[in-house]
């Protein structure tokens, strides 16, 4: 039984991941601003906290919970994401900041908060995007989103180096298109080849075993050529 923290669990991949870990008898701390979907699920292995990862004071709730109930974290999945689809000349500094606060700064802050609870053999998995891979196909309108997803890849590589002596593994999964609510909102007419449930199964397996084979790596999880 692992103690697993997952961000962005109100819908899509994060929602499916929380249920998958819980159904396989792992303890899940599910973090999201909207807690209702998982509260309705009402699984005995899922504890839901209303947390905005872009708000540093909100993250104190996470540390307090772990200190009181768990003492340690085995897996952290940085899944929460923010996407704004606008032509570059229409993107404001506030738009960039809004995206980076969730996709980069939020990832950094929650990881920093959980470092004291990550033991030897722990695995931090950050969900990035094929849009953040250098040399991959890029899409107009995603200057803020894709650049943020590129930044978080480099961040994870640096953390893997910084914490290798403690044997905490940091890896990134750069996902291709997955049929989620976020994708549908940004690209209403696009149909992705994979469902959130299918991708969650892959991430579930990788989170449990990937740190035996990888550290400081980014894996491209896409069935199309970049």
C-alpha cells in the first residue's frame, strides 16, 4: 500500500488516477479546487482536500495532513494543468502568469513542500505535454501552455540531479492528445485517440514501477510522430 498525492483530481486523468489507485488499495490524497466529483465517489481510500496549488498558503493544508496522518509520501503525481488557447499577440502577461502559476510554479511549490516526506524509493511524476518537447509539432495558440510544459521538464531534470543521493526519482511523462474536458474546452472539434481512463492506467503503472528504470527522464507518451 502506497501513499499517493495527486493534483488536479476533479476531472479527466487526475480523477481517473485517484479512483485507480484507491481501487488497488493505495491511500490517495486528492488535491483540487473542486472536490465534489470525488466526494460523490466517496471511496474509503481517498481523502479529498480543496487546494489551489497556485496559492502557497493553500499548500500548507497538504503538509499538515501528511504530517498528521501519513508521515511519508511514496508517490507524487503533478497532474494539475492550466491551458489558455489564444493567438500570441492576444496573450497578456497575466495570461502567461496564470498558466505558469499552475503548470510550473505550482509544481515547484508542492514538490518543495513534500520533499521532507519523500523517502528513499519515492517517485515524483510530472505530467507534461508533447507540446513542451523541443522539436515536436507545435500548435498555434499554445505559446503560454507549451512553453510552461517545456519549463517543467527542465525543472524535473534538475531535481533528479539534486536529490539523487536521497534516491528520490523525478520523471516526466510528455503526453500526446488525450480526450479530456480541458482538451475539449481548448479545441472543441478535435477528437483525441486516447481516453482519460486509458492514459490514467499507463500513468498508474509508470508511477509504481518507472523509478526502477528511470530518473531525470522525460518519456514521450504519444502514438504519433512529433
